[in-house]
C-alpha cells in the first residue's frame, strides 16, 4: 500500500484481486468470491432470507416444525433401516434413543411456541418507573448445526427443532460417518421443509441449507 491511490491486494476466495486502498467490495469481486467459495454465496443468501423477515412469524415456525414431525412419522422405517446400517441399532433402540426423542422435541416446541414468543415484563428502577419495559426474544438469524455420528438422528434434529422454533435459517451438517442416515436426511428431509436447498459439495458432504421461500 502507498500514497496516491496505490493498489493493494485483497484476498477473494483464494485469489488476490488488486483494489484501491479503502475501496468497498465490488459486485464482480463478490461473484468471483462466490465462484471460488460456493459456501460464501449460500451463506449470504441465507442471511438475506432471514433479513426478509419470513422466518419470524409464529405461523411459519409452526409450519416448519409440523413438517419435521411429518418427516419423522412418515419415514420411520427408512430411519430405522439407516440406523441399523450405520450403528447396528435394533428397531426398538432406534425408536427410543433417536426417533421418539426427536418427535417429542417437536411436539414440545409446538405446544410451547406461542408462550416462548411472548414478551416478558421487565423490572424497572427509579429512573425507568414510567417507561414500558419488556424482554423480547429475537432469533440469531443463521445457525450452523454440526451433528456427531453416534446419535445421527437425535443430535441432528433436536438442535434443528430449537433453531426452527426460534425463527432462524439453518445450515445443517449431518455426520458423514453415519452414511445411511446422512443420505436419508440429505435426500428426504428437504421434501418436508420450506424451500430447503440440498448441496453436496466435495469439501463438506451432505450439507443442508435451510432457507424460507422467497
């Protein structure tokens, strides 16, 4: 870098692109970055989807949770077979430790969703006595869930329930070690959630990008 508008190099997806000092990101640079790093474009689209506000209403959150519940109910045998293939779990063990646990979490979230979303009264002091004080819970926006291999349904979907109930977009990464379960989640789960885009990039197998429909 130097005086008189000397050019410096900024790293874009592994490429060094010369730009003027202090110059903001250019759409061409963003496109190049997305091409070199497909995750960056996906994350940007997910953030934009969250900023649109579609994930915030209670109706949308409930619809996502109901879709997740249908996935568990309608694909019980498929999940049992995958868990038997990956971890040699018997059907009863798969039900108790994975599927029923996840379904109970969905049911609990649906039952309590409205209460969780309500504003809570806050305490006041001498200086705020005449003010209206309340606590409002806001979603984070974009959540990354990386699941382990040993409980590949339970420890993937239970965190997903909380993220969807809170009104977030989600990047869901099932474990590539439990390949049968990963395949079911990557190929079947998207059919039950609103505009779920499934990508299988070589660097990060079976990542599900969950975003609301535009």
